[in-house]
C-alpha cells in the first residue's frame, strides 16, 4: 500500500501538556479546543501517548486565538495577535535568508517583551541565542524549543526547502521527549548540558534566496502554526528520505538491504549514515508505522481490523499489542474524543 501523507508525523503528548500548562483559560474552553483538535482528554494522562503534528498545530492555532498571545503564555509577557503577520510580511520582502535572519532577530528584540533573544556570528556561523534565567521544568524550557523550531521552519518556508541546521545547543539535560528532536529539528546535531541555549546556521544555508511572495503568504497566515509545523518540502537528511520510501509500502516494508538497493546505497553505508543522524532503520520503520496508525485512527473511518491489515499485521491482536507498546494505550483510545 502506498501512503505518502506528510501530515502523519506524531509527537509526544508531553508537548500538548506543556503548551496547555500556561494557558489561563477556563477548563471548558480547553476541553473544547482539545475536542476540535480531535485529542481525547484522557490522552493527557498517558505519558507515552502521541498526537499528530496536524492535531498539535490545530490546538496551537486554537490556543493562540483563545489566549490572544502568540507565545501561548510562555513568554515573559504576551505577544499580541498579528505579530507573526507583521514579521512574515517583512520577511517576504527580503532577497536572501541572511537578510531574513537579521530581520527575525531585530523583530524579536523589538517585541521580545523582556525575553532576552540575541543573534550574532561566531566564526562563520550565525547563532540565535535565548537566555533562560531559570528552567526547572520542561514548561520553562518550551519557549526555546518553540522559538528555535519556528526560526528554522520560517527560514525553510521562505526558501521552499528544508535548510540544514548546523547544531542546536541546550542548557538542559536530556529528557524523555528528546526522542522527538530528530523529527522536530530534521536530524540536526543536538547537544545537551551546554553553557548556552542557541541554534546555528552556516553561510551556505543563509545565502539561499527567498522564494515566497505575498500571494503565498496569504495562505500561510490562514493557519500559521499548521504551515510552520507541517512543511511540505523535501528534507535532505537520510532519515527523512528513508521514511518517504517506507511510506510507499506500509503493508510490506522492505528489509534494509532491499531498501538500500532501491536508494542506490550500500547497506552498511545506510546503517552508518543513519547512526550519524542518531537513527536506526528499525526505529524509522516503527515510527512510520506508529504515526500512520495514529493518522488512520484520527482522520479516517477505517476499522481497527482494516488499519491492522493496511499496516501489514496478519491479525488485529498483534497490531493492538504493538500499538500499546508504542503509545501505552490501545488503538481504540484514540477514537474516544466525543
């Protein structure tokens, strides 16, 4: 079965809990936002549960409107609605990503609302740094994840390709949901327990031309969180290319030697290069099947038996058992959002 949905990538439920943690809204409003995003409330209590990027983007769009704050309560003070629109209108008028990066830094310094954000060069690299005076919980660190991810994805959107991140440096220790960083940061090197919290880009990447225009921007601003999170551009890292190939045959995924031949790479080289990106072939296969299963459960009317078959399981029971190993809950739990 060929399956190429770009919307099927999933992330830890931790991100949902964190994004909600500082929203000063009545519970009834939060419940409605979760319902509209097709996220069952009980998933918030399941530490291994996951949601698709589409669900997460829908929740963030809803929260942004409900709170009137584009930083969703995670900045030192609210960032008013319309800030992203102002920034992106300014960015599409630039010629290169280097010029756009300079404007991003200037913009957030102007509206930073007390959040210490800097950009500077060190050697031949451009760094964006955010100062975090205290970070006792993940919710304290979320602003850095959000800011860095948005910068990278905005630059990628502007040039219509996934640009390469030189490295991400984080002051925090490695945590459980860091397993999603290769997906969120496109397999960029992540370094924990660093002196600074920053992200860097090379001159080669910043020399790329800006390709977007005001016509495309209008569509982008209809749902900016969705457009930023679910980028429809080809990534050049190997793990993403492997995932694309695997989605073509969910019910009969090839063994590593077979896929290596398809991709014209020697099997050993494929394994080594995936390891360099912090990934394994088996891990990518499991991620693709898990995320496709979540997407089918949330966005289709297929029965669990039909989903099992489409994912290559001979019976429903092995699929249910495997899905629980992936997420901690049975597949039926994803349909209890009414």
